[in-house]
């Protein structure tokens, strides 16, 4: 089991993420939910839920992991980033001060709910940053796996290699944000840094676990053609051109009031990323491009999407293109759509 904190003089140092918070007794870390209690840093949110919902797996977004199925999605509070454009700030930028103590489930109770849910492939740890919920997701995910459920982590990827290695053991699929391909963006706008996120992406990809990536495109901040070309080039070279990339449309939220991303920008960046990557999608909008899945080898349409509803077409029972045999989905079942 990973050691999550250690003694640092008369303080305790958190080993979970690269912030390395050094906390006095009773003090909370940057994430607002991990606290030095008796010389050990632990999450104060074990089992505390901010939201629980049976979502289409496409909403995570994961487009290449059991498409058409649901996943029971659970979130808590807090985050180890401070993005001023956060699209979920009501829960992510709050800590223990707003916890509703009535909304608590044990790992056993959450797994039981997941087992009963319709067309459900497992549990997604999402909505806020799940890494800071480490103890709860570990206990729940291990139990969920024993019951035949899959575990999905939707994360910002800002985590140290040791805890990440343990997370990879009990997680089946990841969607990780790559918020920008510029370190100064990370430092100025998120309070974190780029390099640890790149290391996380490489570790997840190297583990063979399912990986998809999301980049929220914000006008004037990370929407340049050069940056998109560099990002797509890096993903193709380091992780593989088959890794799906979701370009998500930004809307003004929290402390940032730049106007919503123009559709034209999303189309342009979609074209650039598609030169290097097999599966690029455009989300949070109904723009015509980047909704469907096209076989990268023979060019026929294999999945039609409209919002979160999907139609699987021109696919065999193993998730291969029925025209040329290319494997489109490694994790696939025909029955739900
Ligand atoms: S997980 Fe929280 S307490 Fe630990 S280093 Fe990161 S921000 Fe600090």
C-alpha cells in the first residue's frame, strides 16, 4: 500500500500530489480536503458524495470504452488545481466547509448501487478531482473489481508516480485532462504544472489501461494552431495515434468571462489534431465535426453520435470495422446503444 504522508520536522508532508503540502497539525492542504490529523495526512471526505448519477459513459467523456453503456458516476469535494475557468467550481473549489454529512456512502453501499444500476459497466470517480479522494476510491474500486465492475477515473493527472502506480492497479479506464501544452498556462491558470501531467499520461499509456484525453479549448489562452499541432504531435509520438482526444468547448464559468469558444476555432483545431491522431472529437457542442467515429483505415462511419445517444454501425461483434477489420473498440459489447 502506498505511503501517503511522512513526518517533516514538526509538520507532516503529503506525498499524494506534486504540491507536497507540509502541514501543521489540523491544517488542510491546497486541495482543502486532506488534513494533518495526528501527524498523518488523510482525506476528510471518505464516502462523502457531492453527486451520484447514472451517466452515459460518453459523458465522462469516454467514446472508446463500452460505447452506449452507462456508468455510475460519483464525486466528492475539493481539487488540487485552482483553475479560474473551472466548469465544476461549486464542488471542486469547495472543501470540508460545505460537506453535507447526510450524503455519505460506504464503499459497500456504493458498489451495491452500482451492481443494481441498469446497463452499468461500473463506477466512475469524477466531477471533482478523484486523486485527492484516494482512500475512498481505493477501497471502493478494489471491492467493485471483485464484483465484476470496471473502475473509471476522470482526473487532472496531477499526481505523484507512487500513488499513481497504485491507482493504475485498480483502475480500468482513464480520461485525463491535458489542459494546455504550455507550462506557463498551467502555472498561471491552474496553480499546477505541465510536466507531472505528461508523466501521468505516459505512465497510464505504458500500463496498457484504456486512456482518453480531454483538452478544454479557451479562446485566447490555449487555442493557437501551433499549440494544438505540438500537443497532437506529442500524443501521437509518446502515447500513440490511437488515443482518443476530446476537444471540449469552453463556456464562461467561475472567475473567467472570456466568451464561449467559437465553433470555427473548434473546427480548425479538430482538423489540425486529426492530421496526427486517429480519433479526435469535439464535445460540449453540436457542431457538425468531431461527433462520429470514422474508421481511420478505410474511412467508413462506424458510430453515429448525437449528444450522448449513439448508434453503432458497420461494426462486427468484437468492435472491428465490418468493412476492413480494423479494431476500433477494444472494450465493446453490441447489446446497449
Ligand atoms: S493532495 Fe492535497 S494535501 Fe496532498 S499535496 Fe496535493 S494539494 Fe497538498
